[in-house]
C-alpha cells in the first residue's frame, strides 16, 4: 500500500477531528501553490479567503467567516494549531459526539470571526485574519468546562489538571492582546468564551450544534447517494371478523391446572372417583 493509499484509508476511517486536520493541511498545501510569495517570503491571501475586519467586505463575502479558519499564515502556525486541535479534539470526543465536535468547530470559528470584526471596529483599525485558533480554543475550553479536573501528564511538567492548562493558555492570550497579533488574540478569547458558553447551555438542555448537525446529515446523505426509503402502503380488510388468538402459555397453564385438580381428586378419593370425562382427559394428557 502506498503512502497516498494509506492516507486515504486513514481519512476515510477517521473521525471529524482527523478530517478537520486533513482539511487544514490540504488548504495549506493549496495556499503554498497559489498564494505564497516566494520572493517576499510570506502568504498573500486574497480577500475572498481571509476574513477582513471591514464590515462591507463581509457583506459581499460572507463565506470568509468559514474559509479563514482553514488557512494559516505559515508552517509553524499550522503545525502548533494542529497539535492542539488533535490533543483537544481527542479529549472532547471522550464525552461528546463527532458531529458535536464539527458543529462546535464551525460555529466557534464563525463567532471568533465576528468578534475579530467587532474588536477592530471598536479600535477603529482594519486588518485581515486567517487561522483555526479561535475554533480550536472553543474545543479545548469546552472540554475543560465539562471536565475541569481531568488529569493530564505533560512532558517536562508532570501531572496537571485540564483546567490549569487551559487557564494558562487563556491568560497568555489576555496578556498579549495589546502587545502583538491583537486580532488573533481577540479570536482566541472569543473562541474560548464560545466553548464555555456552549457547554453551559448544553448542561441546561440546549445543544447549539443541533442545527449544524442537521445540515451535515443532509449533505452527507446527498454525497453518499442515500435515498429516502419508499413509503409502504398497508392494506386492511375491514370486512373480516377479528380472530381471537389464545396464548399458548395460558392454554398450557389451564391444562396443567386441570391435571393437578384431577390428581388431587385421585389422591383423596381414588381413581374410581373420577368421571368418564376426567378419565378420558387424563388419558389424552398422558399421551
């Protein structure tokens, strides 16, 4: 089996946490081919992929609320995001379903994008953003909110609680929000808030991902070629008289009860005390 065949098999057999990683890696490879400026050494993403803080751009290109969260500005940007996504995704799926994972990833990405636009609108600045960090933070914080005391063993650190690791990451974002990459940190914190908010609503009986999973199921059925099962017509004959059925268990009990009564009569008064019908019944039952 070739490496390509092995990757196809892993993609097919894997869950959404693996598929999302594959989608991000595929988007990065595509961006190298089409958007990387080799002479200048950076990516120049077009405005129909990256998310602009300009509200008018969003009105004309609303899909960028999704596309931005599948592209990355560099190898290490992708690498570290995918490590955290794989780590947090596996933890999340310990408690929740694959479709809840994908639904939360997509919704958190949208929410983080809107928060980025709102933040830069308040700051009176314009910028563009790419990256899955906001959606990934939602997955991590959602898991930490649901199971804060889960034990983790980290290299060079030792045993820590999930809430402790998550708190450190969130605090680092807060400390750096006005130092560098302001838009990225706004998206991170917005994703973290959405993950927390999602779990709190879920614990009260409201699953925000239900609408998203319904859409996923719809398109999955289309692409898989599934067809709705044909309706079955049931004909009923109302002229027929209902047939009474007798349970075999009940019949057996009545027969055994009658035999027991006859045996009791024999033990008390002898065989000769039986009537002709009782003797015939006992004879047939004995066969």
